[in-house]
């Protein structure tokens, strides 16, 4: 009952927040250059497309991918000219490692342009070759995140990943060989896929623990409105009761030896790069279909790849839509993201919002505290065990709202 209320409220709230204004150019000039910010770079190319995926991605085309990286490097220069000094870079996709030499050149420019301390790149298991990993390490990548989803061969076949990335056994072997190359090797896993059973989940957890991954991120299945019918027809209904049971099982198996980095990310060591939306208050989104959050403004770059390349070539920011968040929206965003990272430092938010943080969000704080989701121990609010699952629900709905927005923009760009 409570979970259903949180789902409904979160759905309404995020659908409202993702309504962007069209047209106009937002002012992306940094207000305070010393603030730590992240550079997010999106590479929308994949060798083949997975049927359940709601990310902005297209089938890989070599010449388009080259032109795209060329445009990305121009966009990096546009941000450098605005005065940004990013301290970390996160390259997501799609499949960022689909064209390694171009990725290296793009990362090299980012490194030359900004005082980067952290570099994180996403990849797929078929790209975990010695050659690729050596190249990524040489350029300074210290976190590699690998899309695994499951080691179960039947599930991998259902997800259309078995032929592309190999059997669960082959993927586990590749992960073992990749351990030690980077500070953090992360496995992106999925739970609550309709055909996933409790024993499949347990076996996946056994394998992850046996490999000894540095970090494990367990995402719940997130289906956007547009892909819902396809997913339901192909794989079956999504059962949220099963989602809760599976989540608690994951936590029970992983914590300890792992610690929470966020409500769904588990790390072995203390000083590791976690999720950028938790670690950084602001981030720039570069590349087609990227979403950024700067100056209290959420903005999206055009999803039309050809248009993106043409706009950047003219020296224009390729922003297609943006929304300025009200003071209350910004506080709510911080409340959501900080607690997704397990704790919220009250004095820091009081300082950031001139002391009114408590007064504006008292109802949210009270409701989650009464529901047993939050606990206060000076100077922090912490997520309780119950609160962790509440935040999984809210972040699931947050990303579904982002996916719905992406679907809308992709349809607009005739993709
Ligand atoms: S799940 Fe990953 S590999 Fe599959 S289409 Fe989406 S981005 Fe590409």
C-alpha cells in the first residue's frame, strides 16, 4: 500500500519535472567555477540494439561515429571556452567503447582541457579485451562499468544478449581477467526481469561474490511508457512485489562484504567512484540526447544525431529543451539524490539554500520519517533499511520519467 502511494506520487512529481520548455538558449555560463562538476559524455552507438532498452542509442555506423566524436571534441571546447573546470568525466551510452581510437582521442582532449581526477567509462563484455583495457588504463580511466544484467544463459537469451556477448560462463571469465586493471571494476546487473526467478538471482549473486567484483550496481527493470507493451508482450508483466523481495535478497547477500554506495550500488572499498548524480551537484551533458543539470537548470541536447553534428560544427550549443527548476524543485532534487547516496548532510543543504531547507521540505522529511524511511543522527539524515527500498522506488520512477522524456525526444527526431 505504502509502496503503491510512493510510486504514484513519484510518477506524478517526475512527470511534472520532466516537462521542458522548447526553444530559446539557456545560459550555461558557470556561476561559480570552483564548484566540483562532472562532464557526462554520451555515445549513442551499439553494435546491436537490445529490445528492452530505453536509452538513446542507434545501430553503429563507422563514418557517423567518427563524425560524432569529432563533434564531441568541438563541444568539449565550447564548454572549455565557457570557463568550466570539470573534475570528473563519465562516458555512458550506448556502447562508448564501440570505436576505441575515437574514444581515446576524445578522452585525451577532455583530459587536456580540464583538471580531471576521475574517469569512468561504460562498456559491454565483448569489449573486455587486453588491448581495450590497456588503452583505457593508459588514458587514465579508473572506473570501468560493464553491462552484464545476468549470468543466466536462458535469461541472456530472453534479453537477446547471449549471441552478442557470450554465455554467462564466458562473461564471468572475462570479468575475472579484467579485475585489477582499474581502481573500480563495476558490474551493471538487472533485477525483476519478468522471467528472472529467485534461484537465478541467487546464482548470479554467487557468481559475483566468487569473482569478487569491486562494485556491483543492481538496477530494477525500468520500462518506459513506449516500450511497456513490447516488454509485457515479449517478456511478461513486471511484478513490483517481486521487485521488493529481490531487492531485499540482494542487500542480504551483498551487505556486508560490500557497503552501500547508493540504494542500488554496492562497493567493496571506501574510496571509490560511485554514481555521478549522487557525487556531483551539477553535471554538463555532452553528446546527442545527453541530459545535463547546470545553474539549477535541467537541459537536453538534441536527439537528432545529424542535427547535433551540424549545430556543433556551427559553434552552437546543441540544446533542444530545458527547464529552470524553482527553489523548491532544486531542494527536492538534492533531497532525492543525496539520500539515494544513503545520507544527507543537513548543514551543507542549509548553507546552500540559506537556511530554509528544513522549512520548505518539512512535509517530505516528516512523511518519510513517520513511514520509517529516514533516521536523523546529527548532522545527517540516513536512509533506514526500509528507506532504501523507498528510494529504489523513487529512483526507478525518476529514471522512467527520464526514459519517457527520451522516447518523446527520439520520436521527435524520427529515430
Ligand atoms: S542495453 Fe546497452 S548494449 Fe543494449 S541497446 Fe541498450 S545501451 Fe546498447
